[in-house]
């Protein structure tokens, strides 16, 4: 089930991470001492499943790829923003959330956390449902953040 190119990567792209597997997978994640990349794209993740995974992410993680998981709700993005991105010691450098149907409300905690985050260099929020209010929040964040290098927003409702 897990395709690992190296011990530094777990790629579960296009697998269905069921509720019954999430607990075991999450427990296994916290035992990873050198994991750098976690790809959970196209996994039909729900907020509850993702939150369980987020709380067990190893501190070594630098890339989190969650593209094309459209069933995530605002609560998952709140946890991602407040409990992962905004925490001191966050080492994430790349965050991909393309095609997740993120709207302006769900976007707010992520953008707020990005304001003073100094590790993230690459963020992909393409193909979501971000409109003008979200764009204004992003503009405020960009005024403060000094470390983002790449920030994708194409195919939103701007």
C-alpha cells in the first residue's frame, strides 16, 4: 500500500485512506524519524481523517502534499494553520493544497499562520474557490511574510 522511493518519502497518492486505516497509519507516522515528504493527494480524505494524521506528523516533515482532497472542511484547515504551520519549530517548506475546494473562510487560518511562518517557501492553493475576500487576506499576509518564494493561486475565483 505504501510506495516509498526512499525512507524519506511516503507516497499514498490516489489511495483511499479509510477510517479503519487512519489510526494505524497515524501511529506509524509518529515513529518516522527521517520522513521529509508525505503525499496524500487524491485520498478522499475527510477532515477527521486528516486531523488524526496532522497531529502525528513527524517534526522532520518538510513537504506536505494534500492536493485533490475536496471533502476537507474548515476545521481541517484550522488545525493545519493553528497547530502545524503556526507552531514554533515548524519545518514545513512546501505545502500543496491544489483542488481542495478551499473557500475564503477555510483559507483564513492558513493565511493567518503564514504571516509569520519562516519555514514555508512554496505554497500551492490553485484550483480552489478563493474569491476577493480571500485574496485580500492573502495580500495582507504577503505584506508581512518574508520567506515565501512561490505562491500559486491560478484557477481560483479571483
